[in-house]
C-alpha cells in the first residue's frame, strides 16, 4: 500500500481527510479525522472558493473560468461541485447560500435558463431553445453537496429525464422541434442524435442521487458511454484535475469534450457496472496498468494533480470489487469520431 503514505503526506487537509474516510475507512470519531475536519477550511482550494463567494451566495462569472466569461449561476454550480467533491455538505453555511442562490434562478418547470448567448426568449427565435446541460450543470453542483433529494432538485431531475432520447442518451439540444447537430468529437456509438457531452453531464447528476443512480435511465446511459472504447491516456483524470482547479473550467457544449476514462470508471462504480461486463473489465485492466512504480497515477498535463487523481481511481476500483446486477445491451463495435463516408460515385 505504497500510495497511502504518499497521499497522507500531501499538503491538502481535504485530500488527507478523504483518504482517511473513503480509502482507509476511519470512523468519524478517529482523532486524525476530527483534526483534519478542523483544518479543512484552511485548504488553499476551499480558502480561495470561500473567499470568492458573494453575499447573495453566488460566485462571480470569471472567478472560476480561467478568464472566460460564464453566467453567474454556472460559476456557482461549478464552485459547489468542487466543494462537494472536497466533502462539504449542506451543514456548511457557504453551501446553503450557494444552493439557495441556484434554486432562486430555477424555472417553474424544474430547469435553469440557457446561459448567456445561448438563451433565446422566443421559441421561434433562431438558435437553441433547449440544451440538457443548462440544467445538468446546476443540478450537479446541488447534488454534489448532498441535496439531490430536495424537492426542487427532484423537479430538475424530472425535467432532465424528460429531455432524454428513446435510445437512453441526451441530445445536443433542440431548436424548436429540431434536434441540434452532433459534432464528431461528441458522437456516441449507436446513436443518431445522442451527444456525449450532454449525456455525460446528465449521467453524472443521476450518479450523485442516492436512488436514481441505480435506475434504468442511469444504467442505459452508462451502457452507451461504455460503447466508446477509446484509450486516451493524456486525459486520464482530467475531470478530477478540473474539479480541484488544475484545469480550466470553461466551455459549455464542449464541457465534456475529453473522454476521461477515470470519470467513466467512477460512474461505473456509482451506478453498478461490474467486471461481468467485458468492457468494464478491460477498462479496469488498462487503468491499472497505468499505475506508477510508487502506487500513483500520474496526470500527465499537470503532475501536481496526480495525488487527487490517484485517490479518485483507488476509490472507484474499490467500489468495483463489489458484485452488482449489471446487464449490457450495446454491441461491441469499433468507434470513430469522424468515420469515412462511402463515395457516392
């Protein structure tokens, strides 16, 4: 267990606390756990976020976007996602204020408005009238902090599910009654209109809910993500690196453009895909082989994020050791983001 000493030697009290709780399974009464809870607010990641929160509970548009302009409710959602990942919940006043700010922007149908230039006041106006990400991003921030079962959050889940396609995925969006184009990098195998970015964002929300994570909708969407059997080593751990601040959090339709195998592994562990699925077994084998000689998984673009990525992968691998009931419906076929089209003549 060479990773234990390296992770517990990290300067982040939040990471050390997560390791003690979720990998070493120390009880809440453990002296080290109690001590780290006191120091968690001194973690540079949480210090920065808590200082940037405004009096109304929101975060500024540019405070979390690497300089890119994003709507305030999107910035707030991403801040809550990070704090939730660090272990903060509704018992913290900053979480309460942030979540209430998001709910104050929620529409009556359970959705949130399209951000910035994507928003159209009239359904007949040119452009998108619905993109699942408009609700998936705020809902993720709320669910990450343990409030996915709030009645207002449940309304958002129902709206999100109502936008899904019959094949189990979510589309790029709609302009009136017309589905939006799916760019090659966002394509899903075996789906004409399914968008990987929107499907991933929606599936993350389901995976954070205590009961919806094992629903047929969650299992079907994960099954479709697993059908994309690509191996992109450079992106292994990207989502965690972005969550803790080592990668920029800009983008909307492109938010899940990268295919992060560590994220897919985490979704498998939460939703219940197990080693009986050959694709899951091969994914585990591939990720396991990337482990370094000292028990860490290096995040190649930013090696300083490697301990966070290692924690997340170890947590997923431990959960995947538990047997579950899992059934796949997707055939195994080669995937190409931009397949060559046959010539007409």
